[in-house]
C-alpha cells in the first residue's frame, strides 16, 4: 500500500511541476488532485 501511495505522490508532483512551468509563463495557476484508483483532476485557473 505504501508503494502505491508513494508512486501516486510522485506522479502528482511530476504532473504539477511540468504544468507549472508552462502555466507560469501566462500567469496561470495549476493544481493536481488524485483520487485513486481512476480519477485525476487538473485544475487550471487564471
């Protein structure tokens, strides 16, 4: 169970890091929410 949690946390950080680089150029804010096992939500706001 811990391995899955660690893996999800790593994936969440990677998604957010990649999106922040793109969004910050245009002054957007990004947030990622993961609800296992099937749902990941990406929130982008101006």
